[in-house]
C-alpha cells in the first residue's frame, strides 16, 4: 500500500495558508490602526497598513510569476521585506503605546509564522514554479 500523500493542487494564491494568514493579519492591523491618533495618519498609520498589505500583494505577484523561478523567489523576498517592515512599525506602535505588549507579541508571532512559510516556499520553489510553455524556436513549425 502506498502511504505517500498526494499533494493538493493549489489553483489560486488565496488557497495558500501563508496568503490567508498574511491577509488576516493585515486586516487585524487595519482594525487596530483605526485607533491610532490622527497625527499618525500620514506616517505610522499609512505605513503599517501599506506594508502589511504589501505582504499579500507580493505573494500574489510571486504566484503569477511562478513561471520564472528567479522572479518567483524575488517577489517572495519582497514579501519578506514587507513583513519585516510591518514588524518594525508594530514596534513603533508599541513604543508609542498605541498597542499593548500582548497585541504586539501576538502579531509579531504571526509574522514569524509568515516568514517561516515564505522561506519554505523559497526552498521549495521548484515545486511551485511551472515549466515554461512558451514554444522554443526549434519547435515552431515552419510556414511553407
């Protein structure tokens, strides 16, 4: 009896656990940031919302660029950078007392999970990237 598990085919970036976690966390940050003071609107509030959302958008771009392994990995790296930026903004929010230590710790841990999942995707890039379906010049039929 074959005990190997068959890999589930993922048809959309929205099916990736890392995307769902990043989206959920970005929405949590959005709700929290509604309570930030008005003077932070064009600095901390906008920046933390942008970086947290960019984790998802870069994952979506990586998903669409998986035809090219280097581009796929590059967009995953961009996603990691945005997650790191979000963690830094969370530190500022904590230092300014806009969020509690418990909230900071929970969100920071979520981003550590996001990092781990992205790194796993990078290491397993070949299993995510599809081979090129663009015909090579030698395989194009000549017109006569």
